[in-house]
C-alpha cells in the first residue's frame, strides 16, 4: 500500500571529466604530461581556495543572520572540508613517494 518514490533529478551534479594526468599512450612520460599534472595540481589548490572562501562568506552570512537557507552554508562547508582532506591525502602520498625514491639505491 505504499507508493513508489519518484526519481530525484540530478540538480547541481556535474558529469565527471577525464583527468589530464591519465595515461594517454606513449606521450605520458613527456615533459608536456608533467606540465599537465602540475596544471591539474595547481587547479585543485585554486579550487580549494575558492571553496574555502565561499564557505567562509556563507558562514559569516549565517552568523549575522543574512543567510536565508542554512543548508547552503553547511553544503559549502562540507565541500571545502572534503576537498581539503583530499589535498592533504595527495600531499602525504606525494611526500611518502618522494621519501621512497630517495631511499632507493642506485
């Protein structure tokens, strides 16, 4: 006697794009591939800074009472937090990989 729940439209969900540092053939070891990885990493850090500033702005609006929907502030805060966790994890793995390479014998 229960009615089925209708489909939820994917509002605000962007499709996944291919990453620029995925191997694409023989040119994956070229300097251009290394530059694209650096560009991706720089873009990720800039994205993190943008998410954090948006989260901070919405938090200030929530505290001052200017924000109509508290969900916006909570979602922005969660996005910034998850992105920061990802950047920290990538940094930690990069440092560990660098240390492993430095310990290798020639």
